[in-house]
C-alpha cells in the first residue's frame, strides 16, 4: 500500500534548499518522500537504489551526501539514511509516536544507538509528557560530552565511507586517500567539528582532484621544482624530507625529488675524463 508523505511548501523557500544545485535539491526531496521513508526519518536504502530512482550519477550522489553530512543535515551509515531534523518537523499524535518508537526499536542495535544519541536530542521540541517523550530526550547533561564524541565518530565514519570507494581507490590509491582523510578529519580545538565541516563549500570529487594535482607523492605527479611552501606541504602530507635535495636555480632555492635530480645537474660532472 502506498504511504502518504507531506512536504511543507516552505521547502522551496528554505534558505538551505535555495542554495543547493538542482541535483541536490532533487536528492533532498527524494530522501524526504521516497517509498522507504517513514515517520522516524530513518530507513535502510542503498546508493544503487537512490541512483536508480533519481537518475543521479554515483559521483553526484557522493558529493551531495558528503555535503549534507558536513552541513549536519544527514547521517548515512551502514546503508541507513537518518534525516537529522526530521523529528523537529513532525507533529505526531500518540498513535504516530507509538509507531515511531516501534520503527526505532526494530532498527539494528548500532543504528538505533546512533539515532538516539545524534538525532533525538532537543527535549524542548518534543512532548513534555514523560509517557510519550522518547527516553533519549531524558538524557543526563553529564553525558553530553560523550554524545558529542559519538557524533564526531559517526560523521568520521560517514566521511570514510564516502571516501574509500572503489572509484576513488582505483584512481588515487590508498596512500593518497589516507593522507586526504587524516588531513580533512582533523578536529578543531573544541573537538566538535572536523576540518572539512568548517569549509564554506565542499564537493568531495573536486577536493580529491585538487589534492591529487598537488600531491607530489603520487606516481607521475612529482613536481620537479618545489618552493619552500610546496616542500612543507609535501612533508605535512607524509612525504619524506630525505627524498628531496636543495637546488639553486637562478639565485633561487628549490627542493627537487631525487628521482628528478639528474635533470638539473651537470651531466658532464658524471662523465669520465
């Protein structure tokens, strides 16, 4: 039997939605209204199914999901979609609230824990009646820090899931993806957000392409002459300083990878006299 899903017409005037490109608007609306959606805002669905239903490419889907995760709109783990603000926009009567609880109870334990720790967190948006209020809304404030840590770990895993896909592994290799992951998941001083979450814009495919273009540790990508700042960037990404030598060219100082050193040295110095 078909299910009825209502979407407020304000959806199209929402500041966040207005700023999205067309493919991401489509995906967001799809996640709210697809046949697998429910009143709890958490359901299992594969990337393949999403691409089939929406016509999005895997690359478009990855870029959109990564952005939604970074913007705090979505959690996607173990093939389960969790819409972060879904419960805030629902007006559930007691019967619907009971149905929502049954959906959550039926989730795999790991997914249920993530849902309760990361999504149902604003007690003032829920009913104040303890008989209908989810137990997770009665949390102890002393546990807030632990739950913040859990949120970070969930987002870190989601970032890894989006990154370590076959298409990226084949194109860039494990070493580059690991360096990329370590850099962009570094936490801020308050340990609440990762580096990638602090960016004004974020598209994973574009970021990877830019990183690869600058990565001198990739085969065939060794810049022949590096400035000091470029050399430091290589070291910060895990490169070895022992692989580079200082070279003077036209009164300027550069760093050159040892595999390219022969191009800048006088070959006559190596010939027998």
